[in-house]
C-alpha cells in the first residue's frame, strides 16, 4: 500500500452531505461524479492529499442503498493507493484475503479499483485503487 487515499462515506442525500462536509472541512468538493456501473453518485473533498468520498445510491440495487438500509449512513470503506492493482490483487489473494472480483473495475476519480471483502479484513471494506495514467 502506498498511502491512505480516501475514506468513503455512505450518505442518503449527497446535496445535503456536500453542504455539511463543506462546512466541516472548510472547503468545497472538487468533483461530483456519477459511476453508473456502481449505481452511485460521488463527491470528493481533498484534505491535504487524503480525500473524503461521499457516496449516494442512484439505483435500487446499489451497494450503497443496501449498506444504508442495513447499517445506516456512515463510513463505508477505506481506500489505499497501490502502484499496480493487478499485482496487488494477486498479492492479497496469496495472503489469504478474500477479494470481491478478480479484475479491477473503473471507479470514480480516474481510478481502477477493487475491494477486499470485509469478512477477511476485520469487518472493514478495503478498497485498492490505482490512478489511471495516460489517455
Ligand atoms: Zn472509494
């Protein structure tokens, strides 16, 4: 893992949450982005290099909707940046961690992402992310 990249927070209403976090952090979000494949709308705040990602469900089968129904709003995942996500997937599988899918997916904020199942990480959903470089 290179560094803590962001903390993902599940929210019911992104517009409200954006206002709250803008007040809390003393800055505006730098990006709002929908990821249709994941059924989420996201916004990002940069806090000196570590980001806060707010996630609102946009579909009825969105993982964020299910999460909020089960556990309420709050911290959904912690994301770490890696150099090579495909190598990291293999590495963590070999160490016995349970991955959600074997292939990285395109996530928000120009990233390839993959998740480690919370069953294998003390109940914390861990995201691996790699910045997409080039066109
Ligand atoms: Zn994330």
